[in-house]
C-alpha cells in the first residue's frame, strides 16, 4: 500500500513529467514515459517515484526519484538498494535522484554509496538535490509546476 507522501509525489511529478525528468537528470532531450510501479516484493518499502524515460544519447532508462523530508544517514545504502531493485525488475539502467526537502545539517550530503569487503567493492552514485539550494526562479523559468508547493523553502522563496 502506498504512503500518502508517495501518492502526492507521483501527482506532483505527473503535472509536467518531461520538465521534471529534464530538471533532475540535466539531460536536455530526455522525454518522460510512464510512471512505473516502484513496489519491490523483496522489501516492504517502496521508492517514491520511478519514471521510464528516453533520450537520444542514453536510450531508455529509469529515473528513480526518492523524495525525503529530511536527509537520513541510511539514504546512500537505500539508494543503492532501490537502484539495483529497479534495474532488476525493469531490466533498464537507473538514474537515481535523492531530493531532500528540509535542511537538517550543514555537513555535505553524500552522493555515493561505497562499501568494501575483502577487496570486493560496491558503488552507487546518485544525484542529490537539496531544495533549500534550488533557486526559486527555476520554478517559473523551466516551468516546474511540481515544485510550486515547495516555493517557500526554495532559495529566495521567502520573498514575495
């Protein structure tokens, strides 16, 4: 069963899915396809929003959008797990994006999961978007109606 926040994120992204995937991936020619089921039978939690996307340069791939109210230290491991599960389920490469809503630390937020056991390494890069660092003007310039509810917390959003 989806959580209310997950359903709301899906609705927000569906307002302008092409603009959303262009913004989170920084791939100018990417086109959003369907929003896929992000429920994974092996774990009880589902990812926020998984979007099938296509680009001339990269072909078909998935954009995994993980929206978090506050960053948590287990996110790098979770991003690795969700990316791997999405790739396994849909047999497509995954572009994972962690979007943090509220600032909780002044420490840099990791953009990679790394582990090493007996010389065997696991790596997962992912993009981090901290909404408090996003310029509020981008909402109207791109346009990104999906970010409208977040305007007050965006950089410069406190000014009318």
